[in-house]
C-alpha cells in the first residue's frame, strides 16, 4: 500500500513544481502544496482498507 501513497505524493509534487519556479510566490505555493499533500494523505488513509 505504501508505494501507491508515495507515487501519489510524487505526482502532487510534480503538479506543484512549476509554481516553485517563481521565487516571488515560492513560500506561499510551497505552503499550499504542503497542505494539499497533507489532505491527500489523510483522504488516502481514511479510505484505506484496514
């Protein structure tokens, strides 16, 4: 189950990566991406089969 979660995180990071190239909004976008990854992880864990 863990490799699926890791690949999901990698996909989210790649989706967010273009925003990282802008130094002006770097910190703000990093925070948004971090929160999105946390939400994705919690949703994944909530719907995970025990």
